[in-house]
C-alpha cells in the first residue's frame, strides 16, 4: 500500500516502476554523472577558462577607503561635513542616522603604486600589492542591502531573503563533481578580533536544490568533518558491512517511492565512507615543502586559521573540489578602525597573496577563479568620535572594492571609479548580480539558463537581473 503521505514526486516515481525502476533510478544515475552538465546551461561551443572557484569572503565589510580606493584630497577635508550633494539623502543605518554631524574621515594609511599595472594599494596590504599584476580590482561594486545579514545573503545566494541556494550549490548543480572521494563544495570559517558577524549554514546551503549540492563545512578543531571517525569498537570492515545493509534498505524504499532524496542519502553515505580516507590525508600538511608553508605565513600551522584555510583551499582545489568558500570574520569596524583593520590585514594579507602565488606556481591559476570580497563597503564619514588617528566607519552599500584573479579574468586591471568621497559610483558600476553573472561566464555557464524550477517558477542565482561585465574578461 502506498504511504498516505507520499507526495506527487514519490507517486510518479512508483507509477513508472513497472517500466523500469522509475525516477529514483534516474536520480541516482544523475548523482554519479560526474561532470555532466545540461547543454542548456552552457554557452554553445564555450570553452570555459575556469574549472573551479576559491571564494575568500571577508565577512563584516572591509573599508575600501583604507585598503584599495585612495582619496588623497580628503586630507584637506578632515572633519568637514559630508556635502548634501554627495549624500543625496541616501539611506543610513540606525547606528548613524541619529548623528548630528557626518564628519569626513580621511584614511590614516598611505597608498602607492605597485607592479607593472600601477595599482594603488594601501600600506596595510604589502603582500597583496606584491601580486597586484595578477589581480583585477573592481572599485565600483554596489548593492542595495545596508545591513550585514541581508547583504552577505545577497552576495552568496543572489537574494536578501534566506533559504535560496548558495553560489557553490548552484555551481555543484550546474557542473557536478570532479572527485568522488571529496565533496564538490566545501566551506571553511575563520575569525580574528574575538569574533565577528554570525555565519549561518544557509550561506553554504542548497536551498531548494537537491540536498547533495549543499556545502560541507570543514571544522578547525577535532575531526575536519563531524562523525568522520568510526565509533569505538567499529572498524572499517564492520562499517562497510553496515553501510551495505543500509543501502539495501534504501534501495527497497527507492524502488517503492522513487524519492530522489533517498538516492541522495545513499550517495552521501558512500561519499562519507570514502572521505574517511581522503579527508585526513587532505588536512595533513606534513607533505608540504617548508618553502610553501613559509609562503602562507606563521599562522599556517594553526588549524582553523585563515592562513591554514587558504592552504587547505589550494589542496582541495587541486584535488578537484569545485567550489571552496572561505569566510573570515571581524571586518565590521564601527570604531577603532585604524587599530583593528591592522590586525585583520596581518591575518589575511600574506595568506591571500600566497594562495595566488602558489596556484600560479603549480599551473592552477589559469583554471581556478579566486574572488576576494566583502558584502559592502564603509562610509567616508566617521561613526562616533573623530580624531586625527582614530575613527570608525558605518555600513555603505553604494560602493565598495573587490578583487579577482585566475581563470577567465583580466589580470592587472583596475576597473570602475567612485567620486572624491568614495560614496557613489561614477564610472562602470557593477552590481552583485553582475559579478555573479560574470563569474558563471568564466566557468562556461550562461547565468540566464542555469535555472531550477521550484514552486512553479524557474529560479536562478541572478534572479531576473545580471549582465556579464565583458571588460573584466581576459
């Protein structure tokens, strides 16, 4: 008798079982299809430059004014009121909307040109400056979200509302996996300054996509993945026997109901079994030469640090993991910015640059797309008290800076321009949807055709927006 709670998908799966094993078998076949991707998702005849992505998400929103977007004329305007002609009555957060004044706070840090490209980079980022000819800086990013959670959700999922698939999940759905012993999508987290904005599992979640596309979070303490080790008294042979027995029960259910989620469970159990061997080897850096460890800096030996996660990201990528997402918290500097941003840059500058150099030395950079981005920028005016050596900056969605490198991206380019206050974009504006469309393009995917039907509507990462920013392409 058919379960009374069976949904339409289950019913259809059972209905066609007389012809074969139904939709469930089709779903299971899809699980093991490897790199197969529907032709409608790719550009006809496209040869993608990038095969995988490493996304360095700087949670909390780094200050573009103090890192990448130099505004030397602001020194003459120290403490002056931000002109109404610049602010244009734009939305403020509740943290500064009650301020009586909006005093201009010039950066206390020096900038200078670097490399053949002449990119201007803050003194806070000497290692990043050293690889600037490999980077593409976009100074004209903007978003409509003004608070952290909706902004980082928009950056990662294409919408401010929770519950949609993340970029990595979309990529897993579109391109499949390259390694049967590792997940196709891995998330890594780190922090400094004692914490930062909260990070939710949905930022690497699958949303309404099949469960197999969600990111697997690797932990910085204990087993990299929960329950990776066998319980006491259970050896590998016994675990294999147990999984075989569970798989047989799942096959009976799959034949009866045709529910693709049963097929997903079966595949995930097998992946977890293979990961018992692949993950410990992956997380063990003892096979890395000393000069490589030194490249990433002294923190590389501390598991869970940003440096260790950057090296782990390289190791994951060279083993075929399609999307590696690093989240580093602590960039939300509403006060004491000059002090705190120094600490954040010490933690992230050398490892980020090392990742670029390491990938290039191994011949992987051309096919690995690296993105460094926060969810929005910071205001030119000071939040709270302003002194000659101290200030804070509030959230600012109207303009911010990111950088990219690798597969399909034009190296040595600085794109876009902001006004004299780094408050509004005045040239070559790039929205978050445009960024995602461009990244997918580098991977050989047409963002308009990578869709999934859910609740009667065809959804996509870029919603109904987005354009490929062709000047950014190699």
